[in-house]
């Protein structure tokens, strides 16, 4: 009964983390800022860290089935 919400949460975390990594990489490759008014290195680091955390949460949710 609890596997449904775990699968849903895992998929949502995986989609968010993957999309954030792709978006951050695309912005960096084009030389565009990741966040307005913030150092490019700091914003890219923070966005990448958030994406990795989201992917880690996805892995955690999907392995707890």
C-alpha cells in the first residue's frame, strides 16, 4: 500500500533533479547566468548540489519499495 506514494515521490525527485542538472549544464555551456545577480560559480554549484540531492532522494525513495 505504501509503494504507490514512494514510486510517485521517487519519480518526481528524479525528474526534478535530472531537469535541473540539464538546465544548469545548458546555461553554463552557453555562458549565461544560472541566477541573476549572483556569482556564476556560486549559483552553478548550488543548483548542481540541489540536483544531486534530489537525485539522491529519488534513489532513496525508489530503493525503499
